[in-house]
C-alpha cells in the first residue's frame, strides 16, 4: 500500500513537471526600433544589469521569437530599441517601456 502510494505520487509529480515544461510563453511584445520599424513576437528571455546606489535594473538584451512555442528567436540590444510594449496574454496586463539613458551615467540617446 505504501509503495503504491509513493509510486503514484511520483508519477503525478513527473506529469506535473512535464506539463509545466511544455507551457508556452505568454508574454507578447511589440518593439519599435530606432529606425521606426515595428517588430511583434513573444519574449523568450532577457538579460539585465543593475546600476547606481539604488540598484536600478536595466534590461540590456532580449530575445523575441515569432511564435509562442519557439525557444529561439532574434536577439535585440536595448540600444537598438526605442520602445517596447509587453502584454501578458493570460491576465491581459500590459506595460510599456521607453528607452531610458538617464539610468546609465554619461550616456546620450542614439536616436
């Protein structure tokens, strides 16, 4: 009885892990590049750094895929992007970010 309970719990755990691994990205993004080109896709991953005494987080690079199931996409540098809009497809919440050069010391916008 105890072995069957343990075995069934192990199987349920494996099924739950497999189901969560197959879950697609739900963050849809729209980029407006410095040259005015608009790019749409899904956010795969991002790279960020922290600056200043208040440890402000600044995104430097991110990868955008063309489909929600894709794990690879096009890499963009934050210096090439003027504006990004992120939308969570599950909750519908949306955030819009503008290029902020004031966070880094001694930098000026390129556009």
